[in-house]
C-alpha cells in the first residue's frame, strides 16, 4: 500500500485488468493459428480432411478439459503470480512447437531431421505412403496441441483469481468482460495477421511469431503484479474499495489459517454443478465458431484464408459488443437493487436469447455470406457476455481460496462439451460432404460408389466442375445441424443452472 495517503483512490486495479486482457488476447491468438492455416497451407502438405482437423481440435478440447481440472488447483497451490507465469510459459512453448511438426514428420518418415521448413516440404512430397503422412503429421500436431492445452488451461483460473483479488463483487463481471474481450480481440487480430504471415513467410513462422508474444508478456507480469495490499501503486482508498464486500464472505480473514477445498467438497455443492453444466453446454459453441468459421467460409463460400480475412474481422468486431455483459448486471445491482447473483442470472437470460438467430444463418446465407457473418458475430457477442457472467458467479458464491479450483472444474466441463462438438462436427461435415452431395441431381455416392468407404481424391470436386457437372454440396446441411445446436444451448444451460441454484447462497467452510 502506498505510503502517501492520497485522498483520491488510485486505479491500479485496471492496469492489472489490462494485463489480463493482453494475456487472454495472446491466448486466443495462439489458439487461432491452426484454424487459419490448416485449410490453405497445412492440409495440402499433409493431405488432411475435415475429420483429421476435427480430431486435432477435439483432442485439444479434451486435453484442455482435463488440464483445467488440475490448472485451478495448481494456481491455488502456486498462487497467482507463479501460476500464471508457468501457464503462459508452457502454452508459448506449445504454440512454437507446431512450427516444427513438418520437420518432425520428415524425420519420422525418412530419417531426415536436420532440415529446414522448405526442405521438409519437398521431402514429404516425395513420400508415396499418404496414409503414413496423415497419421504421423496428425499425431505430431496432437502432441503440440497437448502442450498448448496444458498451458492455456491456466489462463482463466489465474485471471478469475486475480479479478477476485483486485475487484469487489459488483465490478467483477465488468472486469471479467474486459479481460475476456481479449478472446474477441485475439480472434479479431488473427485473420488479418496470421494468413498473411503464413502466405509471406510460411505457415511455420505464423506459429513462431505469435507464440513468442507470450514470453514478452511474462516480463510485464513479473514487473507489475503483486497482491493489492502489498502493492505500492494501490493506495489505502483503492484497497478499501477493493475489499468493500470482504465481510460478505465467511472466514475470509487471511490471518486465520484455512483448509483448501478438496475436489470432493467442491462437487458436493449444487453451485459447482450449476457452473459446470453451464460451461459444458456453452463453451463448445464459442470454440466451434472459433475453430470452424474459417473452414465454413472456405467450404460453403469457397474463400481462401486471405479472402475470408475481412468477413472474419467484421465478425469478431461485432463480438466486442460483449462488453455489455459486464455493464448489464452492474445496472441490475446498482439501479434495481438486486443481489449480484440475481442480477447476473437475469442478464444471462437476456444473452441466452440472441444465439437463436443462428437458426437463420444457413438458410439466409444463400442471399449473401454477410448474413451468416453478422449472425455468428451477434451469437459470439452473446456468448462472450454470457461467459463473463458465468465466470463471475463463482466469485459471487465461493470463497477466494476455492475460486481457481471451481473455475478449473467448470473449464473441464466446458472442454468436454467442446470435444464433443468439434469431434462430431468433423465427422458430420465429411459425412455430409459425401453422403448429401449431389452431382447433376444424382447422390454422389450413388454415382461414385467406390468412395463409400474411401477418402475422396484431392481436387475431386474441382475436376467435376471443370467437366461441367452441377454440384450441390451437402456440407451446407451439416452446418445447419450444428448451427441449430448452437442456437438452443444457452437457454437449456440457463434453465438447468437456475433449477440447481434458484437463489443466491454464499458457500462457507
């Protein structure tokens, strides 16, 4: 605390919030590199299809899910400063590892390890066994995604814990929505940077350059972060503001030693299950939009990664409207006199209705691709507003010592939901691409039965179009099914959460 007793409260808590925002931005930039490079740059090199990419993203989700369970406990154990440093160091290493998967594939298949990025491509192109190229490259990318997932799992438990340390309850949703907007800004910056880096320098350098940003952030965190009561930039008035609702949480006196919450104890509370179910139902929706929208624009509207840069930029710009997610519950608390939980749940119900627009994305997309872009953007904004509030429900009801652990449990549930939607999407899109496509009005597999159990040859549809065939791609129907699931997930989640925890109740131990 500052030795100079200023009458005006300092505002250093917002500097910490800004650091959390930067960390989350880097987190999502690292996560987006693969989704923006696989279709145009990586798939041609390694012969991937939608299912291969779906397997990689689905396993990333499950790695992230399991890691989230332990990341929360790890952050609680290591405490905020060290826990965050370990998390971002690991995920930055994982991000950079992706760049060397081509060289590693060359090494595994031919024994040529000490080669450059360009040379490894040439070596792989001379390998006749396409199946070996696919299986080896997918396995190596899965390993890189595993390292990335382990590190990235620490971001939100550490960020939520930091928010609980630096903000009173009424401001936590706003602070969370601000740092959580880093997910949107990362997704926003990605399409206007990553494809162009990949096109100019090679897809490998996109992973290396974006991955290196995490190491820069670590220096800022070491320099700026301390507990609020220990920080010289936090004066006594700001500290009083931060700690204004400390009395609402039983046993929060730091002078009294307390036992940590065990997993068994955490799972004994309905509040934990409500949070976990909400994350399970909705996290996968955002990840689907994040991982599959570039592929959607490519498959349905035939855009390459540079052509889709503007639509994706506009889409994620719209999601910045999610900042309302922090303002609305604060309005309900301060202007309507609601408690934090009631105000937050009312706001979340409002946000849960907006994704219903996704039901119209595919049907109206026949008019212009801008309609699904706008609708997905609105649904994404609603998700981020929802996400800021569902994270904050943990701080509303649990003591600070349990926040990272509960957040980790919810993250695990969200990761499982994400695994299911990413895996099923990859399978569904490949199935729809073959089973529901027609060529000159005849079902594709009826006309070409030899491909019922085999992959379609590369460039198959391009060759048919050149021959004058009229193709109606069935993948549109696959996207319609997933968009419909995305539309109703939030209302289902809200209903179950409200049933489990109908009224505000603080957990004490």
